[in-house]
C-alpha cells in the first residue's frame, strides 16, 4: 500500500496529521494511527504495524490486529491509501 499522491503526513506531540494538499482536508491521528500510516506508507504490510504497536503499547495482539485492519479499511475508503 502507498499513500495517494498529494497526501502529506506530519507528526506532532499529540500524534500526527494527514493533509490532502489538493482539497485541504485533514485527518488527526493518534500515536498508534501514526505508526500504521508510516508503516503502510513505507510499503510494509499491516502485520508490521501490528508488531510495532504490540511492542510499544500495552495492547493485546488481537485488538491491535482489529484496529489496524479497521484503520487500513477506512484509509483505503477515503482514498488516502492505495492498495
């Protein structure tokens, strides 16, 4: 998966932001969402994001897998990520 052209990612002290440079729309991300977006934008599989989240946060693997799958689905639906 890759970020669609024209989508910028910026990290902040509170997580991050995705900005659609063409439309001006933006999405605020929490810390785990930033991990997912960075991992997928780098061309790595969703499982790599799950691994990183489980390693960095106190969360069960099944919950992390569900959350990553849901976020990935939403980002594809919003045309932010391209499969």
